[in-house]
């Protein structure tokens, strides 16, 4: 375990790395909104459209963390944690509604090679970013960065869920796989939202 003096010396470097991870997350999700819009319209896919909304939520969470990292103070941290908690809950509610509608209407999207490639890449990128944010947040003793790392993890899990659904739909016409997998993310999102709000 690093000594307080060593931690103080490393803090500026760690803070720069935290900023870099958040900016990468922002950039990836901004590009993702464009890619997902094209893929969703082409395939008429509710899941891809929903994943685009998730990208908007992730952009909001990253913006909150960049704001928090630029200042100090317990009140500011608490406000940032609550905003991230709200983002988790909004994401969970949206996915629950989306998954329920898709199941109830038996909606069958077209196969989406672009969606499959993008969600596979996004899952890999988000898992790497989540690990980095968690590690740096722990080293800085910054609960906001650690919590936003969990938001990024949820984004990666959702990418896997959408990827599985898109792949099963494209290969065996299993249109129902994506909305069912979405309910796993609903549970995780609500749990993390509750934890963030009450920290």
C-alpha cells in the first residue's frame, strides 16, 4: 500500500489519467451515438436505439465526473454521486420499459452486422475503461470516479447483452434474446443507483 507522501506525489499523474479515461469515454460515446443511429435506422432495431440512449447517459455521467475531478469538497462529491445514481436509475427504467415493449409486441428487427461489430468493440473498450477508472479512483480515494467506473461497466454489460441479442437474431432468429438479457442490466443498474445515491 502506498504511503500518504507517495500518494500525494502520484496524485497529479493519477488525476490526469482519470481525466484522460473520462475524455476517451466521452469521445467513444459521441461517435457511438452516430454509429448506433445509422445501425438502428437500417435494422429498425429498438435495442440499438436503446443502446444509443445508454450512450447519452454515459456521456452525462462522464461529464459529471470531469466536473467533480476539477474541484474538491465533500458536498461536491456527494452531489456528483447522486447525479451518477440518477443516471443508473434512468438507464434501468429505460431498459426495463424497452425490453417489456419488445417482448410484448414480439418485435423482430432486421440483422445488423454494423450493430454487431460496434457492440463487440464497445464491450471491450468499456470493460477496459471501467477497470482503469476503478483502479485510479481507488488510488485517489475518489468514490465518484470508482462509481462512474461501475456506470462504464454497466455500459459494457449492456453492450454484451445487445451483442448477444443481435447475434442470436441474425443467426437463429431469436428476437426475444435481447430484451430478456436487458432485464439483467435493469437489476444491476437499480442496485448501483441505490448505492450511489446513499453514499
